[in-house]
């Protein structure tokens, strides 16, 4: 049961992190005063991406721990 909880919480954290990253880029596109024709994910902007990498890595770690527990059984 603990393995399923680890996998689920890791997947939720990774999904929330990805959604937050897309939302931040959409907000930046909408706040652009010159207009924005399409949404692009700016992977070169490490100033804002640095806030999302630790939570994404934590989610991946939780999923890896859950997967390892399942494989050990």
C-alpha cells in the first residue's frame, strides 16, 4: 500500500509541477504588452525554471521509490 501511495503522490507532484510551469509560461505570454501569438515553453530561462526543478525531481524520486518497493516484492 505504501508503494502505491509513493507512486501516486509522485505522479501528482510531477503533474502539478508541469501544470505550474505551463501556467507560468501562459501567464507570461498573456502579460506581454506586445501580444503573443503562440505559447512556447521557455526552457532557457533558468531563473524561473529553478523553482520547478526541485519539486519535479522530488516527484520523480517518490515515483522511483514506489517503483523500487513494487519490484522488491
